[in-house]
């Protein structure tokens, strides 16, 4: 295309093109960050989740850039009109992503057992097309900005810089502002409206440079806004959307006069609590960790440090004893607020630290008799809380003959994660024990283990407790653990190398 043709009706100002590119880039990165939160209630937030999202979004951008390059070869009026249509597509597919994910999550997760495949497929279903359409404008705006400028290199550099700065702004705004204030649905609706506005500007520019009929694109924009509004009206799966989690509270009471509630963080149950029986632990791992703690401490008063609050079930129970001083490191203040508002926890009965547990222990100079780590959920485990370096910090904060307890959930027929954690603890503590409920488990199902580490062994081999039902848990023999470590060639987990996602994942 010759330069005179492109200038026949006047070229858009460079400042406008740069602003459009920055806005598109910001909006597309907002969608990418929000994608992780939207997937969390269904598949959790893990290395696999973010890997799948980033790969899908980059694939969408790449395909969009290729299509945009072909569109950029057209005359300005046609290129701008088609790019306007791409923004209509971005608005429509962004608005409908909420519904696509809800409609397809159940069938996909029930039909695919491999987590990587199911996460990737859900990411592609919901977020490939928004990324594809958002990738179209860059080549078009770059070509138009260069064609009619006396200094094309500077114009091209400005477009590239605008794209990068917009992406940075979108990332920061989403993480620090949008999700906490607007929630995922509100944020996506705002991005839908943003794409509509960008499309309107592009259609106006196309008309100015020769295109005419604006009725079809106007109808498309109205449809996109309608879908976005429908998303706002749709029920949010989260009771609270915090900076860290989608927090859901579900009333599971059999008797309305005796309330029992469940807390789910992202896609997994994190705790269950009943108003009238605060001493009862409704989850297997909490019941066993609470029972083992009291078994080891006996009748003497003790100081306890809990990693993670959740429903604060254990602090509630220990508040009844008048012999336990409890400190809880809960990184998400919204979890604590939810426990107070919905799960009958009195914050005056514990010292609460709104920070990451590792940082809290590293800066704390107090010593504790019991430290409890409740880091395991599914395939999403904080790797920095299962390394040798972290366990060394734990050991430094334990008083004489203090104990560290943590829950581990692993596949019965694999146990690679359990073996690695036990080996790593053995590198720090003289005694490492593995406890589990004495009950049959499916050969390929998951089993809950409690790993206890300290300076001395537990005197008893069995403990009995009362959850919703009475249970008996036993300590697995030392020779069994030693054999497991040998057979699994157990890894030593360090800050440099802690592949917990791979150790927990099932890919067959």
C-alpha cells in the first residue's frame, strides 16, 4: 500500500494509537490474572494452574498477532474496521468466559482424571478466544503508526513500549486493586466494557477514513455489554473474594437450631465447625493433630503456633482448656474475618499474625511447645513451607522436647510426597513419625497422614479421639518408613529444589 493512499483521509494521531495499544495490553493482562482466580474454585491455585493459563493466553496472543498481521496488510479503513470487530469479539468472549467455565467445569473434571489435561482444557475453553482477539490490534496499530511517520522507528518503539507498560499496569491493578475491590466477575465486566470502548474508537476511526455502516458493530457492542451485565447478575461462587482466596461458606447443618458450617478455600474444604460443639474436629487431619498435641503435652500448659487459621477449629477447642496459649499465622486477613463472622471464633482467645508463616517464625523470637503446619490441600502446596530450610526454622522455634506436626495428603499407591517430606524432616529432627487413621483406604485413593517430628518418640502407638465419629489412629512402624524412603528414592526438599507439584500430581 502506498503512503499517499494511507494518508488520503488522514492518519490517526500517534498518541491515540499508543493509548489504544496500552489499553488493550492492560485489559488482556487483567483477564490473564483474573483467569487464575476464576479457575481456583474448580481446580485450585497451583503451578499447573498458572502454567496452563500462561500457555493458553500466550497461544491466543500469538494466533491473534498472526491474524492481525494479515489484517494490517489491508487499507487503513478496512484494517481499523476489522480490528474494531476483533475488539467486539474480545468483549463478547470475555463476558461469556464466566458462563463457559461454569458450564464446562463439571463435565471436564468428571471425564478427565489427569489434572494437567483438565486444567489446560478449561483454560483454553474460557480464555483462548479473549486472548486471540486481544492479540489482533498490535500489528495493525504498529503498521499504521509507522507508515505515515517521518520517524517510523520511534513510532514503532512507542507502540511496543505502550504494550509493555499497559501489561505492567494491568497486572499491578488486578493484583492490588481490581480483584479485592471488584471481584472476578466485576473485573471481567469492566474489561468487557473497556473492549467495547476501544472497539467504538476503532470503528469511529474506520468511518473517518472511509468506512460507513456502524449499525452491525453497534449491535455487537450492545450484545457484549448485555453478556457482561448478565455476568454481574450471575451468582458469585465465592462468599468472599480476598487477595488470596475464593472463600466459600456453606451451611451443612442437619438441624437449623444446631448450625454446622463448612469453609472452602478455592476448590477444597479447609475446615468444618459447629457452633455448639467447639471441641469436636470435623476433619480427619485436624482431629488427629489436635489429639496428638494434647497426648504429647499431657496435662501441662503449653504454647502453640499454628500455620494457617481456616475455620480456627483447633484454637476454638483449645480456648476451652485454659492451658494453651495459641498464636496463629494466617496470611489472609479475610480468612480470619470469615472465621469470626461465620465460625464463632473469638479473636481475643489467640494471637493472630496476618503474615506468611515462614516470615512469622523467622522474625519471632518466642519458643513453642507445639507447632502445627496445615499446608496441604491438593496439588497446591506452598513449597516454601516444606523445605529443609523451613524445617530448620521450625526446629529453632521449638522448646525442649517440643513437636512439629503437619498433615500430608498423598495417593496410597504412590506416597512420593510423603516420602520426600519425611526424609527432609529426618535431616533436621532426630525423630520423625507418621500417623494415620486405622481404616481401609482405596488402593489408588488418597490418604491423610500426620507427620510428627521432634527430639523424642511418642510413648503410645495408638490414639483414640472423637470427630463426628470415634476414630483410632496409629503410628506406622519405623521400619515401614525407612523402607518407604528407600523404595521411593525419597528427595530432599530444599529452597532450591522442592518439586511438590510433581510429587503429588497424577498424570496417568
